[in-house]
C-alpha cells in the first residue's frame, strides 16, 4: 500500500469485488499499513484495530496477543470516526 502502488492495489481489489481491510496499527515501520479508509466493495467495509503498541510491533517471538494488547484512548478512536462515517456512506 505504498504511494506508488496504492491506486493499482485498490483498483485491483475493486475489480475483483474484494473488500479492502482498513487497518489501524503503529506507523513508522517497514511493515506498516497506512491508516486509510477506502471502499473497494460496496457490500462490505472492514476495519481492524490492531492497536498502536510500538514496543512490541516488530519484536520477534511475541504472540499476537502481546503485540496487539492495547487500549485505545477516546481521542485515538475519535480519529477514526470521520473515516468510519465515510465508509458507511459509501457502502
């Protein structure tokens, strides 16, 4: 989902009717997925909140539970409200 391939990736998903999974996770890592909200299938939008626990995000040997063990603040959740509203309007 880097800038260079983003449009092609989203177009491919849309052409095949595959829903893009919007993700919230720590940013600044090579493995990161940008927190964009896009609709590629008008029947289903999907958002995954992985948490923003940076200290364990790319640590080897850490369980998924430990990697994603995170409690979002109200402010962090409010960041997603306009994005979720946009997804709901377009789906």
